[in-house]
C-alpha cells in the first residue's frame, strides 16, 4: 500500500498572550513534522493565524493571516474564496516558507479560535482517497468541552 499524502493546516492563536510562545513554535515546528517524514508520500502545510483587536474609537476587528504558497499572492477569508482556488493555492510543501511566514506575524489583541478553525476546515484539502487531513490548533487559551 503506498504511503498517503498529508495536508496539515496549523491554526495559530496570534493574540498578545501567545507572544512568548511564538518563538518556541517557530523553533520547534520542524521537530513536530520530522517524525512523519519517510512515512508519507507528500506533506503540504497551510497556516491560519487569528486574533481580535479592539479599536481606540470603539468596537473590535478580527485579524486573520492565511499563509499562501509564494506562487499565489491571494490571502483570503471565507470558504467562498477557497472554492475558486486550486488545491495548491493555500498549501506549500516547504516548511521553511511556513516559518518565514510566522516570522512576519506580530501577536496582539485577544484570541478567537472558532472562526479560525472553521476557516481552516474549509481549505481545499487533497482527495480523501489518498490524503490524510490534519488541523492542528496552537493556543494557550482554549478549553474544549465534550
């Protein structure tokens, strides 16, 4: 049986409280991936970072950054955008590109993981027949109720 492909989307809390964790995440993300190498045919990565900021004039705004492979400059929010994109538009198989993307993120605001998770689940993953789908959430402030 051939090794499967893996599409992995990292959903990363980019709120102010995650600031101390960002450097550790950038340094250790390869060690999370390395054990899978050799057991899979192809691994692709996607990233969604998220936070909510409060504006001085009142109200708040949702900030999201979506990593897109360098051959596609489109960053988007919402599944209706994803439907028109190829499977390769939001993924890269180069982990170093993902780390460079994380270097550009400046954590601020508060967390809101549910919308980011919903967005990540709408990514154009590879075919179910030969692709394992992984969505990994990184946050220090998530409670899960079962």
